[in-house]
């Protein structure tokens, strides 16, 4: 039970402590599962052969099969192979799946299990407090990270793109650890300034759009890495870090992931800013006052608009657009967390 003291008197609010503890336990479970999945994906990338090497081996095998002597075919047939293998129009066998490929397939369901535990943690927090469960920085970070993971699962659901989830999970794990270690707040009612239905609308939209845009930022960072350090040498002659770079999808695929994520997240982020302005007029008597949070939100919106414009402009579609997207990513992260914790303003209520 939690007691809230107000100006008009003493109000007693009941908090379900058991559900709150279960929520915290599921939060910790989600972090553990995310770390496990991230390591599985990284090992998968480090042990997976580069796509160039696999394609080269398949081509060599085809050439050897075409240039084989008829006598060799007869010897092979006598050893138990089928004569139909030499028939025109036969279906070529797919390249053998490596240990890295199989490990990556196993890691994807692990991420889904972590996401389910994470979402259950948020739901239990809301039920325990009988309010929208994003009323302080700990809860806000949890919701944004959950949105990021779910967006990553949807955007990177193709088998070839799944290992990229390891790079999405890295900032998620770091943010969740910071939130749980230093920003944790006991389940309690929100401050009076947040007692509005706009809390459920504005903050949820901003969190979901931010999670999607975080996936886009990670994809653009990987695109720049791929353009800078992606090589043509055989993966067997490289270290584990270079093998990871070689094994991630092509720069063009990364660019498409980043672009599609911004196309979805940018309008949603703009809608969240508009909802925040409407809430500000209701709470503070003005739609826009250039509060630090409002200012940086506007800057982030402009940067993402510039990215979409650059992405559609010839000569700016590659590295220039990617750098603009990375700048938007950095601005978004700064706005989501540093503004609430460092800069003093009307949005400086984080439950700390």
C-alpha cells in the first residue's frame, strides 16, 4: 500500500506489491534472455561463412560437375549415386547450412521469448499501479526498449536479416540495465502533472515511434560499417570481428531496412509531437514554448525529414543519407534520456 499526500489532504492508493515484484522479475528475465540471444546471434555471425565464400563454393561445385568425365559419372553411379542426377532440368541442391546458420535460427525464438517476458513486465506494472505503465523514466525506458525489440523482430523477420537483431539488442540491453540499476522507481502513482489521458496517448506514440527509429539508426550505422570495412577476402583468413562484418547482409539491404523503418516511424513521431503540443495547451496554456524537450524533438523531426529528402535525392542516397539518419538517431537518444535527466525544464519529472 502506498500513501500519496496531496494539497487537499491525504489520499491512500493501493498498489499491488506482488504484481509489482513479478513485473520486476520479468524485467530482469527479459534482460537475461536478450543477452543470451545477442550472444547467440554474434556467435552465429562470427562462425558463419561469408555469402561470397558460399556462393563461390557453389559455383566451383557446379563447374566441377559440368567438367567431370563421363567415366567419372559412371563410377559415381556405380557407387550408389543416381543416374537421374545428370538429367537436364534437375534441381540443384541448396548450399549446406553451417553451424552459424543453425545457431541464428535458434536465436530468433529466444528473442521472441524475451519480448514476451518484457511485454508481460510492462502489463503487470500497469495492473499493479492501475495506470498507464510509463509514468517515470524507468517505465519509459522499458516501453521504448520493448517497442524497439518488437520493431526489430518485425522489420528483421527474414532469415537473412535476423542476425542484425544482435546489434539492435545491444543498445536495448544497455538502456534496460541503466534503467533497472540507476533509474528504477518503486511502483507508485504518477505525479499530478501526468494525471491525464494524454499520458497513455502521447507517451505511447512517442515510445513506439522512437523504438522503430532506433532500429533504423542501428541499420544505418551497420550500413556505414559495411561500406567502410566490408571486404572481398575469404572469411577464413580474417578475425572474428571481420567475419561478423562480412556475414551481415549487404549495404543495400541495410539501407532498405533503415529507409523502411523511417518511413513508418517518422509520421508516427510527428503525430506524437502534435499530441504533446495539444497536451501542453491543456496543461500549461500554450501549444509550444520551446522547452528543451520540445526543442530537441523539433530538431530530431527536422533531421529525419532531411533524411527522407536526401534518400529521395540523387547523389545523397548512400553515405550522406546514412550519416543524416545517424545524426537523427543520436539526437533521438539524447532527447529520450538526457533531456529528462540532465537539462532542467517542464519535462524534468522522471520519478527520480
